[in-house]
């Protein structure tokens, strides 16, 4: 339960996910940010204006899924590591882009262990993309290819090791 262990329930997640129809159309961001805190770098990172923290900085972020194109610019800007981008258009697999702040940073083509929200290993998956957050931002955005049924489960990675 979120307020005891920091792990969102299915009910919590349902509130921040796009519709099943939207998920099939293209990549989308998810803000797994569930508390009213004074924070909004996700909004300033979104040049398209898809992600808003309104009417004041204490509100939780909301995404307009008619505008969000899954560009991932917001992922490395969230200090809470709470934003993920998922692309389910491949059908049987999904690309999950997630924030990563440990060393070593994996390379494209590496196999990494995927972890669920409780930190449990759920499989070993290939790294498809590695993007730096920039010179002054040590948050990387790692894209991993997972089976489609794990797209909403894998939310972190461990470099090396078996599942
Ligand atoms: S993925 Fe891109 S378009 Fe979507 S909310 Fe993030 S920055 Fe905005
Ligand atoms: S930057 Fe991250 S923690 Fe801050 S409001 Fe946005 S999603 Fe929540």
C-alpha cells in the first residue's frame, strides 16, 4: 500500500494510466507520482504542453494523452524517478523507458534484470536505448524491451546478474 511501503496499488495505477485504446496508438508517459508535493520539473520539461501540474505546484501531474507523444523528455527531469514511458505498438513486446541513476550505466545491447515496483526480479531483458540526462543531470533514461504482459510491471533495472 502506497502510504505504508511506497508501492502503489492497482487502483492507484489505474488513475494515472491512459485508456487501453490510447495505449495501442503509440508511446505514452505515465507519472507514478501519487502525493501532493510542491514539485513541477516534469511540466517545465514537456515542451509540448502535454503534462501539467495545475492550478498550483502542489497538485499531482496530469497528462493529456491526445498531446503526449512519448518523447521521454520528462523522464530524466523528475527528481522522484516517477515517470516512465511505455510503447506497446510492437504487439507481443513493449519498450519501457525508465530513469536510472546508478553506475555502471548499461550499454545498448546489454542484458539487464528487470525489477517490479517491489524490487523483485521478473526477468532478463535487452537494453534498446541509453540516453544521458545531459551534462548537469546524472539521470539516464534506459529503454528495455520486455514481453508485452510485463510493460506495466517492470519499473527498474539491475545491471548484471540473473533474474
Ligand atoms: S513523454 Fe514527452 S510529450 Fe509526453 S509528457 Fe513527457 S515530455 Fe511531454
Ligand atoms: S517532477 Fe516527478 S515528482 Fe515532481 S511532480 Fe512531476 S512526476 Fe511528480
